[in-house]
């Protein structure tokens, strides 16, 4: 059962204004709930019952193997976005609450999509409170997509750790990128669809040695940020063709 604090935080993450995040269900919180309910075609009574709760919290997951469009439309709210930055979480195969707080869309080991806590709209320039902080100095206008993997990995010598990236999540990535590119009219170029590891070299914004994504644990022949980035860009273009 979600607490009032959970509800308030979630409303903020989705771009609503429930007032102070104080755990008290006052008029402002109720008004924000009503606005949310209207947006989802629910009875606008300001009460978080089972249906509203499911709409607020229960839409985090898309099943693996789902064909056609895989990113739910309401994960992609109206916003002006300039680029997509691809990461790995350096965590486990399943998205944790912490993982979800840093990215907009996460891809688990079996290709299952999990919605991040912040709405993409919060990262529209200028970023708003609760935005997804995924890339140092480059969150404004940037959508963050992350593969859930690579906990305990190290770069040099390369050790893939306890959750090496799996092919299923890598192959789901271009499908997600293509849908985002279409929705936000983002061209697939090295400056607009890139990995975290490419940000410093391509955009000139320092990243403290981030190396996601420079290795594919299931394919040791591929090495380096550009090689990995070129692969997902080509696959994304193929999806868009
Ligand atoms: Zn990253």
C-alpha cells in the first residue's frame, strides 16, 4: 500500500504539483490527484483507490517478447527533448528503486521494460525538480535509458561482474530508442543518440571516467564506446527504416 509520501513523490515525478512533500493528504495533494485522474480518464474524486493506485504505480512494467510498439504512450509525455543517452545501471538484472530514480526507461535482463520514477517531461530544459539525474552536466533535454546490468564490473582489465549484460536487453535497446526518436523527433546521430561513455568525447562534457557502454559482455570482440554506439545507432536506424 502506497503511503501519502509515496503518492506525493509519484505525482511530482509525473509532473503534477501536490504541494509540500510532507506526507499529509491536504487539498493540494487531492487537487493533484484529481488532475491526474482526469488525465487518465478516471473518476476525478481525489481519492487514491485501487484504480488510481494502479494507474499511479502499476504501469511500471512491459512484458518481454511483446511485439509492436513496446514503450507505452504515457511513458512518453509531450516534451521537447534533444537527445537520448544510453547507460547501464552498474546494478543487478532487476531495476531497484534507486535505479528507477535515475533513468526514464530501464531494460531488465530478459528485455522487460521498467518505467523510471521521473517523467521524461521533467528533463525538458530547464530541468524541473525530481528530474532523472543520469549524466553529469547533461541532463537537460536528455532522455536516460539504462540496461539493468554490470554490477561489480570493472573496466581494465575487463571483468563483467555478477550481472553481465545479456543479449536480450541489448537487442531490446534499439526498439526503445527507435520509438523515442520517433516520438520526440530525434535524429539518430552520434551527438543525439549516444552512450554515456561517448558523452565526454562527442559532446565535450566531462564524465569522470564513465565507461557505459564500452563493452558487450556477450560479445568480447566489440570494444570501445564508438564501436558500441555505432552498433545501437545502426540497429535503431534499421528499426526506423
Ligand atoms: Zn551512465
